[in-house]
């Protein structure tokens, strides 16, 4: 027979502890389950979600090599999350000296080769932190997700997961995801035939508990550069009722965001539509064509991204995304105004209306 | 009588006792009583296991090193115990020695040892699970011993993945040219840079940078970096420089030089 009287002596203290600890128990148990899932062999889809979570929610400082064709470049990435405040810095260590710095809602691009600095405001409804993409059944229709087996890479145990595109409208990915941290140590961008178009290979990653603000200061002295800032007041001043939509989309793509975007160096707001297939995304920007400039038409390439520009109803339409060139062309040429008043100057941008 | 209290209340009390024990807040006598209960109560043993694992998980999330007093004592005692039962005198002394650096109360140590004597036969499996969790955490922290990149800037470092081909020197890490031919896993890697269309123009750096930055805000975690490489990478620089037609598409910055400078002259 136990002696309950003795045990009761610690009851109040125990209850306090229990209540305190119970708040973290759920979180800890969840973490544990996730860890156990990793150890026990999670599905490839789960590895992708774990990777997305790691990339989005963890602090990390990494150096990686970006290889495209015969060209290789070393870059450093610094990523910090404090609550909902995300800071990020990407800089070339041996190339252009260009830097991308995001601190809070301010995004700054330093372009030393152009002696120019671009300053933008992040989208208030951007999914940078809040909405992690989930790989649903719809994605399985356009990507075949394979792998999950262990592979040694750079002295680490990784899981190799492949996203194979089912058609020519998207690229494939091969990912070597670190088993312990879920960080992708190596990423290959592939075409439909499996040929590697480019790859990112980390040479080191730190996962610091804290990253000081000093690590987000640019190396370049841009005090005498030209600074182009997005004006904050532009986004809500549209009075027209023009509504831009894509009449048709490549298989698997859906529109997820419709917003108005202020751009550095422009007084007019730019309509911004976002389409995604769950992995890749394409943005379409629509802005009134300026009479004293030659409109852009045709394909272009921006690093890994493809772009296609055209003119619709006296507006410049540009689609850009990490997809093959034919995909951005398809989408850009399908963008139409659904209101006749779009021919008037200015953009009418409907409230955000996800259209799945 | 207290034995007539509702079952949920009794369970809450036992959980509290177990919690207090994990926090080192339970006296020796209370530890012994709890151990006896543990021997009889399967659900309580399950709770023990959960607390062990949760504790390990919490510590791992916070990135602290293995310094939990209870865990160390349990590990020390278990490691030196060839079979269930009372600790031999010499091994008990060794266990005490191993725990002494983090324990200030001798009475508390003795209480734990007494508790372990009772608990060990019945919670062996649970302890093993706890030890496994703690060991995983220990292995994680062992990785931290390698020199960390930018440690002076980013301290304290919770984890550091140091990959084998990396030069030993931090300075070299920061300056060395990366190997353009990454290590292969035996998998054939066929490179195929898309053939540029005869009509493909190269994007103008500044204007398209705006688009890329805005677009990257809506890119997924996987493709976001790829998008940003379009404005930071060497590709972007040379492409722009090599393309005389670049400034014509989609709208040249020169169109509104005065406007462009508004608001920006003051710098950042």
C-alpha cells in the first residue's frame, strides 16, 4: 500500500511543473514524432515537406556552389527567422558582388556593376513564412515523386528525393536532403529527360541559434549609387476596374495570388498574378506601357528563370518563373483584361482572389 | 479517504510526482515511493518513457548540450551496471563521481541512486528508450565540435554541418574557389544547358531584378533561391553587360531618370 500522504506533500509543486511542462510537451512530442519519422524512413513527400520547413523556419548560414553549364560560382546565404520576421542575405563571393538583402519587410538589391540599389517592400500577403506549400494529390498529377533512399554525400547521410516532371511545362528536381537537419545539401534542376540543367551544392552550413544583425550588412559601399525605391503609396491608388486573368493555363497550374505591386522607379502600380503547380511558380506582371519606351516582346532569361514579355491592350505583360521558356510564353500570351476599361490608363487590380 | 479520490486526480498526482522527480525536486523518500509505484503501474512507466523522450526532444530543440542532471545520472548508472540490481560499491562511487560535476547536493545524489535501485528492474526498457533519445542528441552535439564557418559572427552555433571536401581552415572556406565538378554519387550527371532561342534576349538587370524580387516573395522554399540567383549570380551580371539591347526591355530605366531618383537620393 503506498503512502499517499507523503506523495501529497509535493502535489502542488508537481502540478505547477506539470502545467508548465505540458505547454511544451505537445510541441516536443511533435518534434519527436517528426524526428522519429525521419529515423524510421519517411516517405519522399514527407522529406520534401521537412525540407521546406527547414528552409523556411531555421536559421542558417551556408556557402554553396552554383553550377550552370561550364560556369561555377560560389555564394553565401544567410537566413534568420525571428517569429514572423525573416531576414535573408544572398551574396556572390567571387562574381558580381551583387547582394540581395531582406530585413523585415524591406528588400534591397545591391547591383555594384550598375551602381544601382533597388529597394522594394515585401508583399504583405507573401507566403515567405506563413504558408508552407504542401504536396497534395494534385501535385502528383504533374510530378512523380520518387526516392527517399539513403545516400552518402559529402560525409553526411542524406535522402535522395526526385521530383520528376510528367510534362514539358516544368522542371524536375533531385534533392539530397540531410537526414539530420532536413537541409538540402545538393539540388539539381533537371529537364524532363533527366539532364541536369544546373545545380546547387553546399560546402558548409551552420545552423546558429542566433545570427547578429551585422551579418545582414552589405559588403559594398553604395552611398554614391543610384537608389530606386518602391513608393509605398502606389498600391492602393488604382481606380480603374481592369481585371487581368489568364484565359488558359498549362496543366497543373492554378492562380494563387492577385495583388498590386509597387516597383522601384515606377509611379504606376503593377498588377502581379502568381500561378503555381505546387512546386514551381510563375509571376505575371502587368503595367501600363510607357509611350516613350519601346515595348519588350519575346523570351528572355534571368539566371535560372525564364521570362516572356508581350503587349496586351497597351499594357506590358511579363511572365517570369523557374519553369521552361515555353511555360512562361504560354501563360503570358493567355493573359487578358476582362474589363473594357483596361484600355484607359492605369491599372485596376481586383482584390486578391485565389482561384484554384 | 484519499484512496477514494477520482482516478483522474490520482493520475494527475502521480504525473506531478514524476515531473518533480525529473526536475530533481523530489526527496529521497518520495523517490523510493514513486519507484515502488512505478513497479506496479504500467501507465506510469509509460509516462516515464514519455517524459524521458520529451525532455530529450526539448533539449535538442533548444540546442543545449547534454547536461541534464537526471539524464546524466541515469546514463552513468546504467552504463556501469552489468545487470539489474543494486550497484556494487565501486561502481556506485564511479557513478557518483561522474555526476558530481553537475550535482551539488550529496543527499540528492543518494536519493537518485536509491530511486534507481528500485526503478531499474521495471523501467529498463523505458530507460533504454530515453538513453537512445539522449544518445541521438549527443551525436548531434558532437558535430558541433568541428570548426564552424563564421563562428565568430554567428555564435552561438547550435549545429554546424561541416562537409568533407571543405578545407580545414575557415579562411580558406571563405575564399577558396569551389570545385566546379561536385562530388558524384555514382549517378550519371548529364549537363544540358537549354539551347538559347535565336530570338531570346537577355533580361535587363535592373528592371527584371524588380520582377525577380517580387516573384521570389511568392516562390516556394525550393525555387526561391533559384529565382534570386537570377539577380545575384554571375549569370545576371555578364548577361546584362553583354546585351546591348537589354535596356530596351521591358521598359528602360532611362525613361524616367528623374522619377527614378525620387525618394532614393538620401540613400538608405
